C-alpha cells in the first residue's frame, strides 16, 4: 500500500524578548518567497522532535537561544502557504539578547505585539492575533474549524 500524501510539518515560534520592557517579539523578513515578515520557523527534519525543530529554527534565523514556554496551537489551513499544504506547530518562547538575521532571514526586527508590520507572510497575522489573546488571558486559543 502506498504511503498517504500528507501536509508538510513545520514549526513557528513567537519569541518574546524577556530582557526588554514590554516583552516585545521577534519577526524576520523572509529572504525567499512568499515575501513578508514572519515568525521564525521552518520545516521539521525527519527524526526530529517538533520542540527541537522550533528551537533549532529560531536559532538558525535569529541567533537567539530560545526556551519554549507554551504551545500556542496547530495551524493547518490548506491555504496557509501558497506553495503547498503545511501544518505548523506554533510555540511561544522566550529569549534574551540581540537578534540577528541569519539563514533564511533577510532582516530581523523587534516589535511590540500591538505594533506589527502590515505585510505578514502565511497566516501569521492570525497566529499573532491568537498570541495577543493568549498573552492577555493566559488561555490557549479555541480551535477554529472554519
């Protein structure tokens, strides 16, 4: 029997900088299409735990050592990535220090959660809206079936 075709597994991390007032978050400007600002993240390697992939991708793209604090959710809308169907496990993490653009990041920026760039890649506007609710209430977002 052939293996089923499934979405590609990815991770994203909302990185809070705990050594700065207001715990701002880190975004990267994507070097490759699709364009826009995005959460640090990427593909999970075969044989890798999603938690390890999240920490690895955050370091590869921002140079920051991240400690994961919480699972924000799983985002799997087939239209979230125009290239192919992906499912992303999204974490909230914390780090200290100065982020630097590395690997697939053209640039890196630090933003207050309520002052984000207007062009966000993928479904990261939705993810960050859920993050703001999580941050205000300490409750995970309700699953969406729309």
